[in-house]
C-alpha cells in the first residue's frame, strides 16, 4: 500500500485542525451578531429591528447589535450585508423596497438580492395609510380623487425615496383613480413627514407604524389603509377596498436576511429563534402596538413570498416605465 505524500499529510492535518460547520454549529453564535437596518433611528423599521433584536439576543444568549445604515431607500444597508461574510453573524432587516422593487427599478443596482441574500424569516409586515395634511379639505378617498382629477397639473405625493413602496403605491393609486402623480422624493423620512404636515404636498403613503401616531396627534389625516381589514390602531379609517379601490393592497414586509452561502445549520437556528422572538407574547404585543402585523415564517414560506413579490413588483415597475438610473 503506497505511503501518503507530504502534501496529502499536510492537507489531512489541516482538515483535522479545522472544525467542520456541524461541530461549530453546536456553539454558534460565539460572538455578538449585527442586524443592519437601512433606515434611521426612530423610524418604523428601526423600532421593529430593536424590538426583535432585544428578544433574539436573550434567546441566542449573545448580543445582537442594531446598526443603522440609512440611505437610498434601504439599498446601502442591503448592499453592505450582501457583500459581507457568509458566517451568520451579519444580518439584514430587509424590506420590500430594497429587495423586490429596486432590482427592476435600478439597472445598475450594486447587489442582487435573489443571488446574494438568503431569506431567513418574514418577521413583520406593515400596511400603508393614504395620508393628507390635517388642513386639507379632503375627508375621504373619493374627495381626494375628485380633486386630483379636477387639477390641470399633476398631484404631488411625498415619498421616502425613489423606488420605495410609497412611490409606486402613489403611481398605482393614480392609475386606479385616473389622475397624474408627481412624486416628490425626500432623502430623509423626517423631511417627508414635515412636508406632509406643512401641506407642501397633497398626500403620501406612509406605513401604519409611522403614520398612526401622527394621525392620532392631529398632524395629518388618514383617508384609507391598504390593509385587508381596518387597523386596530385606527379603526375609524376605512380600507381601500371599502373605498372602492380593492387593487390598492400593497404592504411593507420585513425579512431578516443573511448573505448567500451562510451555512444551512446557522440559517435554521436563526429561523427558529427569530420565530420564537417575534411570537413571544411581550415582543409580539410591543410590535403590534407599534403598528406591525407579526408573522415569523419558515424559510420555505419566506422564499415563496419573496419570489411572488419579486414578480409582482417587476410588473408594477414595468407598467410605470420608471428607471431610477
């Protein structure tokens, strides 16, 4: 029987000195994790990220640090995680805009969500409110549409950035209502909210998580929700279906991602603990109070949702003719 060569011995020794992932998975995570969110502190996504990270840290017995990387409608954060190490320690709270809308809307997008990110679980979802300044004369969706159709020029809608759900939601609403939309893209969430409150724009689509407090505080008026049922936070606000526009039914979903290539054992562990985190009674109640619908899906369910949403928003972007670059 031939003796092994020196190279074969070195390779065998190296292989024995490096633990396999199954062995390492028994101790994962061994250091703090980072959950990146593409929006500023105090925003709806940030609130969700911090509530989830707090409970997840308890379950994993490791710190989960929330890192805010706002800008470009969440694209900066998504790119950073997509290009990061596939070791399970760098996570992204990704949302519909940067994951499903951006690829068909931006031909030079510096990351490919379908190829470079692995979905772990859809944790929460937030529907949208059509809001107008509190000083606006419109008291219903019918009032708003009537006024918009009577205008000689386009109707201004504030958005939180080109290619975001609020942007294309406005386009969908304009198409359904028979009026022209002029999107006004604001770089910061606070700037857009200020514009709505000040009456600088006719309206906007804002998440229920963001808009509920503003509406309750009398700073803006909600005319309808994109949810299938009225929100318990604003039970007096009708759905778009009730208002005669059943096709206006989009939502902001939030999925925790890891870089593609992250070991399956780490993804499965993270999925189990994320589901447990959002479904724990205290965390679930806090998320609901903040305006979110709480899910906690399996990896397979998450993949199916992502595929369906990618196809849906690609069709919407194509229909509008929008190109961000």
